[in-house]
C-alpha cells in the first residue's frame, strides 16, 4: 500500500501534466511557472517556443512573502515589456501562497 505522501505526489504530477498540455508560453505571452520547496517559493517566466527562461526570482515561503515576490516579479516583467502572461501553477492547488502570488502579479499590471 502506498503512503499518503506518495499518493499526494502522484496526484500533483498528474495535475501538472494536464496543465502543461493546455498551457504554452510564447514571446508575446510567456508562461509564468511556480515551484515550491520546503523552504522557498520560486517563480519564473518562460518562452516555450525558444526554450528559454526570461526571468526568475525566489523568496522564502509564506503568504506575505508570496505577495512581495509577486509584486517584485510583476515589476521585473514590466521592465521586460511583458503585458500579459499565461499562468502555470505546476499542479499546485490555487489557494494560499499560489493565489497570493498570482493576485500580486495581477495587481502590478500584468494580465493573465
């Protein structure tokens, strides 16, 4: 029998694959991806046509830090003349830190 942790990981991987089949970033509309570890929250923008990462930032986890990270990332995207993006939550549920991050990016003027 599989442990609960292993089952949660498998479910997240399934969600991640399903999302990546629908979401594709381009030069005009890059893909914003999120990655969480036990200590940090990472966010970056990728152009999938050229297989390149345009910019990325990270900070410690937490809802407050996610808001600050989203604001900082939104300013960085604005400097690169990016107006709209597609959001790839990487299989994470859209609540808490991921939602705070997305809302802060939207508030900084980037359209999803």
